[in-house]
C-alpha cells in the first residue's frame, strides 16, 4: 500500500470515529431537549387553559354588570380563544399514566365551554337571573379544571422524571466515552504521525545517503531496497536504473577514450613511416613514368599500385571509409604481393556490389591480408589461394578472408580473438608495412560498432584459415563516433 492510499484510509477513519462520538452525544442531548420541550409545552398548555378559563369567567362578570356591546365582544373573543386552546389540547397525545386524567380534563373543558354558552344565551333572554344557575355551574367547572391541571402537571413530572434520570446517566456515559475516544484518538494520531514520519523520513535518508555516495563517485554502492510497493520503491528502482545508466555511460566513455588512444598510437606509428610523403609520391610517379617510357609496363603498374597503397595508408585513421575503398585497397595490395610471389599465389574475389557501401574503419582488410602472406602462405611453393568474399544479407554484410595455408592451432586462434590478453604468438612479421596487427583490427571494429561478436575465425593446422567479419547493415548499426570526429 502506498503512502497516499494509506493516508486516504486512516485519516477518514479517525474523522469518522470522532464524528460518530460527537453525533451520539449530540443525539442524546437532542432527545433530552425534545422530551423536555414536549413536557414543557403540555404544562404551558394546561396553564394557558386554566388562565383562559378564569379570564372567561371575568368577562362573563363584566358583561353581566354593564351589558354593553363592548363587553359582549370581549366575552366572545375570550370564548374563541378558549376553543382554540381546546382544539390544541385535543390534538395532544397523552402519555399512558395521564390518559384517564387527561380525558376527564378534556370533558370538563368541553362542559365549561357549553356552560359558558348557556350563560351567554341566558343573558340575551328577558327573564331576570336566568343566567345564575348556568354561571354557578361554569364557576364550579372552572375550579375543577384548575385542580385537574395541577394533577396533570404532577403526573407529567412523575412520568418524565425516571426518563430524565436515564437520559442523564446515558449522557454522562457518552461524555466519558467521548473523553476516552478523544484520548484514544490523540494517542493513535501521535503514533500514526510518528509511524508516517518513520515511513517517509527513513527511506528519504537512505536515498540521500546513496545519492551522496554516487555524487562522490562511488557507483558500486547498493541503493536501498524497499520492501513495500510504494513511491519509495519506485524511487529506489529509479536510483538503480540511474546507477546502471551511469555505469554504462562511463563504460562507453572509457571505450571511446581507449579507441582515441588506439587511434593516436596508430597515427603515431603511421607518422613514423611518413618520411616526406610528397617526396615519395613524386619519386614514385617519376619512376612510373620512366618505366613506362622504357617499355616496362608491369614495372610502371607496380609503381602506381605502390603509390596508391602508400597514399591510402597515410589517410586519417579516425575517419571511416566505405567498404568499397577497402576492397580496392586490398586489390592494390595483392597486386604488389603478387609481384613478389608471382605464380605461387592466386587472388580470388566474390564481391556483392550491394554490400560495398557500409562504413568500416580505415585499414581493416590490409592487415588481415598481410597476416595471411606472413604466416599462412609464405612457405608454400605453389597452389596458394587467397579468397576475398563480400555477401549482403538483410541484417548484415559478411566479409570473409580465407586461405588454404598452414592454418593455426586453437591456442593461437583464441589469442587472436581475445585481443586483451597476451598472445603466445605475434600476428605481425617482418616487413609489416602498416604497423597494424589483426588483433588491433578486431578491437577497432568492435569499438567502432560497439559490438562484441564482430569477428569469428575458423582454422585448424594444415587446413587453412577463414576470418569472417559481420558488419551491421546500414540503418541497423550503432556506430560509436570517436571524440576526434565530433562536431
């Protein structure tokens, strides 16, 4: 459960608990207030009926004395008000203990109203003192109404007294529960706040310590592992990914620096062989023209091939070239070597033109061919065959250099492929014209394409050797551009 969901659950629960206690206390007080209001309204109604009954008697007396229209109007108004109170009392629902008394009280009130009407009718007749008997009855009924009102009030108070006591006890209990819940809520809130602070603060401190160590250069530190599936686990996993990305970037930077160092070393080696290149080119061109004038066409062609070979070897080594240039350079190199070995060797090519546009590091094929001449076929008297093949597939371009020479042992094959280790045998011999070894070529290829499966070698003693280079097809390679070639 993440922190946000946990807060959304716990805080509303505490809020609901507090509101529940407050509601129960409020409801208890409201019940007491409603009961009190009901009783007080009924007592006030009894009091109003009693007072209105006496006011009606006084109004009858006043009208008997002066017989004026004004006193008659006052009497009628008081009678109407008493009827209204009678209707209110009739609508009241009496409690069980006062039902009999309330019924008697209602009948007496009805009787008083009827007797009052008789008095008013008698006062309107011509017979003297005709109202006396009706007035006496009304006066007597009014006295009974007053006594019954006091009795009803006593019964109402007696009935509600235990209810009030019970409600007061319940209210007291709810007050104690309210205090207990308040204390419990306070304690839970404090504990919950402390737990939340630990849950949030501890992972943050661990992540801060990890970030400080990473910023200090310690990329081997283990980021904190969060057990809960929450935001901090996501943040910890992000730290792990960031750390892995930093390691990958550092590794790529190291590889780039290694490649730059290798290129600088190669450039230095080439520089050592650059003895006034313009003088050499001019001299070779003069020799070529002189041989042509003397009729030595083969010597002229060989001199031109040597000039082209030298010019190609003096290129910048940090710039890639199309595979087409490497193939042409390999043909020039073989032309020179064939002048040395003559009919002892044969150079065969199987070139797929669609695969010649891929980019490769400069001087990729010549060192491999040199290794073939130096170590594979130099000792053969005849029948030596060197084959250069280029094949295009949907995913890659395959370049193979094969020979039918002496072959090599498994130890030497492994040493050539694992170029970071010391080799039991040098892969370059005397007369190496470029100063570049096959292991150096393999390493440059893997650095250039940022892949570890670029080269494979098939060989066994006495059965020749095949070097296969797999170059990613255009659009599929992830070429690492050296620092010296960035703009």
